């Protein structure tokens, strides 16, 4: 079982900001911005290239939910979404997740 599946099941503690039947949004334990969250689907699949049609619908609902939570997450000024896929992109956990970075002026380019 991967680390995110363990977080979803409550085996590993996390600071949950939101949870529904399909996704959780947690604070990242190694933040790379003033505010750094992870949106994680509860259903395990490795990355965006492995999504089924049903899983893409779950992710779309997650993005719509994120839009509704912008203020409560402190992201009114804007945010950046990042999802790594594969070794070359440094995907560290093979369970799709989307980094949500904000709460401050972010650099224009990612180094």
C-alpha cells in the first residue's frame, strides 16, 4: 500500500483540509510555498496517463471542489497546480496527486 493510500485510510496522520467520497486535500509535509496542499484521489492510480474515463471525472469534480475552496484555503490571490508523471518529472509517489501552491507571489519559472 502506498503512502497516500495509508493517509487516506488513516494509517498515517495528515492535516486534512478537505475530504469527500472521492478526494482529500491535505497540507504537504515539505512545503515549497507559503501554502502547499496536495489534492489526492481516494482511488489509487499511478498518474494522469493511467486514468480511466471515470477517474478523469473524479478529478474534474476535485478541481471544481478546489475552486469552491479557494478562499477557505487562503488561495484568493492565485495558485499553481502541478502533477508530476514519471521518473523524469521526479514523481516520488506513484499515486496521482496534484500539488496546489500559493499564498504568496510564486516565481514565474520553476527551476
